[in-house]
C-alpha cells in the first residue's frame, strides 16, 4: 500500500516537478541575445493554469531605443497554421464542415494538377503536407510579395506539377493553407482575416494579435524585421532592418500571417494544454474532440542526422499532425511548430506530460537562439542538466556558413568565358510560367534587365555568367539572387527559360527551380 501511495504521489507531483522557469532565466536570455546579436525578442512560459514568464528583451528596431515588451506583436509565420486549424475546428464543432469533407464539395472550382487528386483531396489532406506537391511548391506566388489575389493563387494550383504521388510522402507546403483560407470564406461568407479576428483571436482573449495588414501596421507596439545580408549571402553579415511590408505576401496569410505578442501567445499555450478550454475555465474555443484531431499524428517526417554535438536533441520519431509537429525530446513527447517570415522567427513548444508550454519570438533570422533556448528550456522542465545549447547551435551554424561560403568560391562556381550565343536583343521578350505568371526581359543601356511581373519591386540587371546563363542580383538586396538560363531550340531561337537560386542555403520558398518559362508570342503588328 505504501508503494502504491508513493506511485500515486509521484504521478501527482512529477508533471510539475520543475514548475518554475530556470533561475536567472531573464539574465540568461539577455546574455545569449547579445552574444548572437538579436535585436529584440519576447518569451512566454505557462505552467499548469498559470503564466509564469512573459517578457520582452532588446529593441523593436536596431538604431532605436523603443524596447520590446510582453505586448509587442511579432509576425509568427507558420505557427499560425495551427490557429487556422483552430478556425476549422470551430466550424467542425458547429457542423458546418467535417475534417474529411472533399475540398471540391466545400470550395467549388478547386483544382489540382491531377484530376483524381482534385476529386479525392479532403480538408484534412490540405493540412498535413502529403498532397504530392514538392517542398515549398508555389511559394513564389507570394514570396516575398505579390499582386495576385488569394483566389487567383488558389486557381493557379492546377498548373503546379506534383513531385510524388498523392499521400505517399511528406513535403512541407504553404499554398494549400491558402486553399483553407478560401474554403473558410466559401463556407462562412467571411474572409479568413475576418473569421480569425472575430471567431478565434477575440474569443481566445488574444487582444493584441492581428490577422490583417491594416491592423498590423496600425499597431504602435510592433517589432520590425531584420536580417543579415552583407556577408556573401542571406544569413551572413550585419543585421539590417528590412521593409516591414514584405514580411509575408498577404495572400498566404492563412499559412502564417498572424502577428502576436508574448502575452497573447501565453493564452494560446494555455488553450492548447487545456484541449481547447479557455483560460480561467471561461468556456471553450473548440471542443476536446477537435483538439484530439489536431494533435493526432498523420504523416511521418524523415529525421535528418545531426552532428555529434547536437546528438541528444535528435528525436527518435517525428510526425506531422494538423499543423503541429509531434516528436520526442530525449524520450518525452513534444508538440511544437516553428514559424518564419522575412525578418522574424518564432518557436512554440508544448510538453503535455508536464503541462508546460513556451514560445520564443525574435525579430531577425538567427534561428540558433530559437533552437538553443528551446533545448535549454526542455532540459530544465524535463530534469536534465543544463547544457549551453545556444552556443552549440551557434557553432553549427558557423560551420555550415563557412562551408557555404567556400562552395561559392570553389572552382566549379567560376564561370567559363563562353557565350552568350545570341545578340542581347534576341533575349528580350515576355516569358510565361503557368503558375507563376510572366517575367519580362528588356534591354537597358546595353545590358539586359529582368522584371518579375507577379511580384512588385522584384527586378534587376542580368549579368552574363556563362554560355546562355545569366545571373541576376535583384535591386532589392533582401531577395535571393538567381541564375537565369535561356534554352535554345534547334532553330537557334529561345524556347524556354529556367532558373535556380545562387545561394546554396537559399530558403526553400525561393523555388526558382520549379519554374519553366516559355516565350509569349508577340502580338502581330497591324
């Protein structure tokens, strides 16, 4: 009987045995923030029913003294996918939709490349990255900005060729969450932005969070985006402030267009840990049944090998649920999701067995501090000795940066002094890709210029590289440079244009390699 009582007592107290943030945690965060060079950040921690830490660090923008606080909003990228799923959960609870409804039944006109996939795809399929699309397919329809509407972007999905068969493999995408946004509008008559603000953010008590650009830019207490761009490729060099209008093409907002403060994220963490129940037992945002679906693993994710210095952080299993990663950390189940938009990164982590959750937001792209502090907090709450994981992640990033810079200097990266095959005016013209739209190549002062017509302010000069390949370093230096290759037919005329990113570590959203442009015939002269 004593043993049974001891087991019961342990079960009662062990989940919250480490129920306090690490000692001197604020000082630790400030130290690593300065060591990494992060302008500003905000962290929230919840334990049980309580918010035990919510604090801002640093500044909203470099060169200014306006400090980050717990109410400062940060764009949170793909962590917002789970909130889009929460919107669906509300609609499921109301009986408006079900998780396994066919998309075409709820969104007339929806069409994928393969007609069979179009007929079979369910709402659940939209959420779990098993559609057959390749990694980041179609992201250039909204990265870094776009003049396409959400409805037009969804219409163009029919032109994106699959990389694998339907439901056979995992490949992360954003474009199908745009479909979710259109589906919500189709069944409710409200835009995704309107539905999120009224039915998700406000009932959740997330009163500083925004779902639309107007509210975001009207908020005075908002962080500004930063990135390193002067060290050879993006991610290296000094922090620079970016144009905040470009943190996300707004058509893709259902995939990651929310801006949220640490205080607001603390409420989201509590809602998740309480399976949809609102803080203070004030009702429910969504049902326990909907929550069960949200955390249910659906698709296995491949596990990449990590270096020996990070081996303890490598999971033994990793799966994707409805907008949540379900994995383990040193044997304990973890529910998490990372998010990134230009100039910002966020990490949200839940430890259900301990009833603990935390979020980390930064206004730059230095992910090593996210992963480092995440692992340090996981070690703390799971009872493992402290390890300076931030320093280890920083060392790994520096190693990878050095390799990438070396690759850019390698002999294979030096062009042959051959070409171009044609006089420059023969490359001038409009070229079209079915899902992206048009590019326009023109002559400007004896040189070629390229303009991406579906993407405002995305243009630059074309400098000859070798043969019929040119390289464009775009006027907006925050955008990834690309190789542009003109393919000639047997008659010596240009019949196609292909591209690929110059940087070996370019973000997958720059899916230049998925584009295939063909010449647009010139209108006959009357």
